[in-house]
C-alpha cells in the first residue's frame, strides 16, 4: 500500500507559488510606500512626478518644481507611488 501511495505522489506535478497581477500590484505599492516613507525620513524630501512636473515634496509638505515634463510624454500613465 505504501508503494502505491508513493507512486501516486510521484505522478503529480509539483505546485509552484502562483503570482497574480493583483498580488504583484499590491506588493509593489506597499514597497514603494515604505521606500518613500524611509527616504522622506532620511533625506527630508521625495522626488515625484506631479501635474506635468518633476517636483520635490518636503517633510513640511511644501513643493519645489524641478523641471516640466515634455508634452509628448504627459499622456503616458506612469506611477511609482
């Protein structure tokens, strides 16, 4: 009987962890949020894209515009946070 069970176990394919798009997006958002919080605490600011500009956001929530994003790239959706 043990041989039959052992044989049956060998014929089953090995299951690998399944990564869904939802899990990947959730993990990415959590990772970026944690990194942004740590960077803010260490450097005192974060650099992000906002309203067609690359800007620095400081601990006191003030914003400094660095450079405007070229118009040809504005319609593309690109979010890291």
